[in-house]
C-alpha cells in the first residue's frame, strides 16, 4: 500500500515524550496527552510529503544541524499556526483605544505611540489594532504617529500577514465602515488591507522565548493574547516579567483573560478595564 494512503502509525509514549520535549525546549509550548493526536497528525503529514515512514528517523532529521533547523521551521508552522480573526476580543481592542484616547486627552505624548502585537499569527490582530489607533488619531484631528511591531514564530503566517490579503468570510464579519475604509475587494473576491495600515505594521519573525528577538524600542502597549496559555506557569511569569522591561512608564500590557492568574510585579498595577486582563506600568512618580 502506498504510504500516503496508509493510516498514520501511533506515536509511542517514548516518541510522544521526545517530540513534546523538543517542542517545549525550542518554542516553550507544553503539550498535554490530549494533544497527542494533533501532534501525530501534523508530524505525519509532513513525513508523507518527504516520503518518510519512521518518526524516529524524521526526528533525527529535524535535529540535525542547519538542514534540521530549516526542516524545523517548516514543521513549527504546522504546529503553532492558530485560527484568528479581526477584532477577535473586542473588549481588549477597545481597552487599547481607551488608553490611547486618554493619552490624547491629556496631551501626554512625548514621541511616537509604539505597540507590540505578540504572536500575531496571520496579521488580523495587529491590523485590528491599527484600525482603532488610526481612527482614534483621525477623530482627534491629529496626524497619526504610531507604529505596530508584530511578531510570530511562524514564517508561513507572517507571509500571509505581510501580503495583507484575506478571504471574504473574515472581512465581511466586521463593521461595513471599517471594511469600506481599510479594505479593497480584489477580482477574486478576497480583500486587500489598505497601504495606510500596511505601512504602519512591521512584521518580524521572532520567538518570544528569546529576549534578544524582542523589540528594542520601548513600547506604549504590549498586546499578547491566546499565546501564554501554551506555556508552563513559570515560563508565563518569565515572559510577563520580560514584557515589563519593554514597557514605557505608564505603558499598557494586555493579555488573554485568565491566561495568567497568579502573576504580580512591583512595577505593575491592574488596569481598571472591565472584561479585560490588563496592567499599567507605574510611573517613577508613583
């Protein structure tokens, strides 16, 4: 029987532990036993493309030098790309809007307004942030001066994000006024994000575990949702602490609701926003 038509062999406990450890060591992602089928399916699909039939042989290929890192880059795209959408959690987006509006009302800008979208996947999140930031500056009749840095570990997802072209089903779920202003429908029915927003978002490949791959510019807002849930508790805390070091005094940190339940930091205070888990970095005066 042709390999591509065969049922996927089951991962042994030893093989599952081996692959799980590799994924955690390199990407920080902790798989539960309930995710064994997902891991097995994704690894098997890639093995079929390469004509390989043995998990251990493929594992050795992934960990073998430079060529192994290239293969790892392909595989990690299959394992971490997640389904997302524009304005996925609107209260969190509105939290950033209110934070920016407060800055405008208080005339407290000293330089550009910098935002970091962590684990941006295929770009819907950073573009959603850009929409509300752009609209807020426009309503205040202020020339927008902001930048959004968007990072993800998946090169395939980043390619989609940089292209800025999305299927009709994703775009038509948003408010018509946003769609009309910031998207152009193509001949094939897909939608292209406007250059006005594309010019504001810089997409970069980065692993949140590597501190040297984090943005060097201090941020006004760090937006990280649906990412920390994949990490162990102690690693979530380390990442949150690293975020604090990248925030300007008075900056805003937004994470997924309930993703970090027992973290605190002497420089951070819980932000007074309903339906959102967010923190404000204390100013020196505070």
